[in-house]
């Protein structure tokens, strides 16, 4: 579906808004990653930046109050300072920023140096997320990362000494061959730096990734469930001991240092996504840009927006997403808010699924809210499927 908006005009006014910028370039493609990304196409970066700026102009919300901006990918830190500056200028010319805006960028450890740190700070970036993944060289090699533990530590030292307070580190557990000792050591290293935020993800084998192909052809073997459970319990326990709150299934923060951008996403606030494959959600509609980099560039040279998805969410869509997104948060499903939105009592409507989950100690529920237990967080995807199946089998 194409939308041709040659005349750049405001086409919506929002009190608050978030922005996601997808930078699809990587130095190397990690074997576990299923995000929309491209490597060895540096020649396309100048054209991409021009097209991205055209998209920003076409979809401007000048009278909006932008509360958060997140640069993801791909590897946003792969961009030159000049290219990133050009994108920032376009954003500021076409959107209005909240004075307390959170501006976050994902970065590869190898891309960070003192010059880039000060450039980011001067540009207005006040949160940085480092894709470290592990402090174990064997695990990093298995994950196909282009940095080693020594380089990661050096990058984190630079950030600790020269950056603002808001630094996040990404870590991955459940990697083939990863030991519990290795995982615990990575957590201890993170704690030593005393950064305010950790994102810790269990490795998943997404279709169309190299890891998935290797798994299907027995080139790699999944870590056993027992070790994964132990790793998650160590993660939860250690983070709690050092003052971190597990405010979302995969995220831990010191009090008040939650990711604003991610919280807005989980609470279904409006956001606009720019770049190939980026998704947007506003006015109860979802749009997803085309993923093809060359097609994205060529379309926007001619001021054409093309979406792979463009639809309005119905009641059932909102119900499924509302349950899934709220259960991801430590605050869980607020029954009063749920009833106001959907006009029925959560516990009464889903009593069969709830009883089944309670029996297996996967949720806790009372008159006010329903939350996942520690065991439930490990099996969250299966829990979401149970609710989805019940919703799809009944008329709501």
C-alpha cells in the first residue's frame, strides 16, 4: 500500500508522541538476530539518510510533544556524526520536543570512543544502550559478535567516566555452550559498573536466522531448560539484591531509571517509526514500513510512503495486545482500568485460563491486579498464547 504525500503538511496533532528511528546498517550480521538489517552496503548510507529525512518531513507532527526518541537497528552507532546530525536537524525542524525528552541510541562497543561520547552528549542524546551481550569471549564468539570482553570493558569504562547517568547494557543468556558460571560472571561485571539499567534476554531461535538453520540441521544444540531456569533465577535474585527492579520481563532498573521509550511502547502510547521495516502506532492504527532498503530509498526519493502493513486495530486486537503488554510489566493487569476499557471483569471472563495458570503457579491475582510469577515470566509466551486462544474461541 502506498501513500503519496508530496506536500509536507501536519496530518495529525498529538499531546504526546514517541519516535523510533530504524538504522538498518551493521558491520556484521549476528547469527541470532532477526531484525531488519544489512551489512556491506555502506555505499547506500548517504541515499538512506536523504530518504529518511524525506520520510521525517512527510510525516511531521510539528505541534506534537515528543517525549522520547529511540535510535535502534541495526547499529545506529555505525552512522557518521555528520549523518546523525542531519537526522537530528530534520527531527527538530518537524517535531516539537518535550523539555524532559529521553533520547536513546543503541551502540556497538567497537563504535564508542571519547569523541563519539562527547558528540552524543552535545547532540542531546541522554541515554545509551550498549550491545555487550556477554563478558565471556567464548560466548561472544558463539554469538558472532565483533568485539571481545576486553573491548567491552574498555567501552564501559569510558562511559562510566564520561557519560551521563543513563546507560543500559544488553546481555544474553541461554547461549549454546554457555555455563552458569559464565552467566553469573557477566552479571557480576555489570554490577561492578553500577549502571542503572540492564536488559537481559533469553536467546531465542527466530526463523530465517543462521542460529535457527543451525539448530534445524543439528549444528548447534539448545541449552537445556534446567540451566536456563537457573540462569533466570540467578539473574532475578542478583538484580534484586543490588537494588534493581524487574519492571518488565527482560528489563531491570534502579528506581526511577526505567526506559521511558519502552514504557510508552508497552503502555500503547502513540509512536511513529521511521526507516525500513519500522512500525508506527497512533490513533489505534498500526503501520509498518516496507523492509526492502533499496525500495525504501527509491520510494522516498519520489516522496512516496509505502507500508507492508496498514490497519486499524479492532476490539479483539486491542484485547490480545492489552493482556500481553500489561502482563510483561511488573505492574501487571489493573482490573479497574481493564474493565473501564473493555466493559467486563477480567477475572470473571477469563476464569478458566486464570484457574489453569494459578494451578501451575504462573500468575498471581486478586481483586485489583494480575501479575506473572517468576515461573510465569519464563513461560510468558505460552501464557500469552493461552489468552489469545480463549479470546479467539469466544465472541468479545
